[in-house]
């Protein structure tokens, strides 16, 4: 069903590809890091027309995304050394 991963959505089961989860967390971390850097570079010119409050808020927002991605990546990598995996915050399945 999926082309680049081993995810599977057969019947009433979801199979997640752990390697793909790690790769996704790496991509999210790198993207957020790059966005923080881009917003930081925007502030170097000291342009009088620039809204530094807005730029700073963008840096903060992206930094928070970066922390979430870093925590997720770290947990997934450490998960490779653990015998049990528990998923939290999954909504209950609604009866149809």
C-alpha cells in the first residue's frame, strides 16, 4: 500500500515502520533547525523596517518545534534499546 515505508493499514490494525518514524523525526528536526537559522539570519541586518517582535516570535515557535522533534528523535533512538514500546495520546476508536 505504501511506497517508501513498511507502514500497513490492513483491516483493523495499523503497523508503523519504526525506521520511518526515526527518519521522519530527523527530517522534522533538520527542518526546524533550518527555519530557526533562517529567521535568525533575517535579524542580522538590523533593518529599520523589520518587525523584530514578529521575527523573534517566529524563532521561538520554530525552536519549540525543534525541541519536540529532538525529544521525539531521542526517544525513538533510545527505543531501539528497549524491549517494550508504549504509545500514548492515541484517541479511542469510536464505534461506528
